[in-house]
C-alpha cells in the first residue's frame, strides 16, 4: 500500500470518526430516552444506546440519508430484544 493510499484511508477514518462523534453528541440523550421508556433500567439503557452506536460503526446503513432514523430503529429493536430476553 502506498503512502498516498494510507493517507487517504487515514483521512477517511478521521472523517468517519468525526461524523460518529457528532451523531453521538446529537442523539445520545434521545436514544437513552427511547431505551429508558422501553426497559426502565438506567444501566441497561446506556448499554443499549452504546450498542446502537457500535452497530452504526461496525455496520452502517447503505442509505445514509436518515442516520438518525436508523439509530432510533436500532435502539428500539435492541430494547425489544432486551424485553424479550427477560
């Protein structure tokens, strides 16, 4: 891999990190609110919200036009899964 390719990948990773951080700051409280209304346990709420962001990082949606909607859907599905597991 050439130096130019490495720099391009590094710039892309930094861009993704900045986007993820901005989304985290913008949506953290609301994602926690959604999860809290579903499961009612503070520690579990944070785990569910963090898991939604981990899924965004590891497997982002193909259509990035509505990332916030995707995040809320993932958080809702995680909450439903947590309720089923009980």
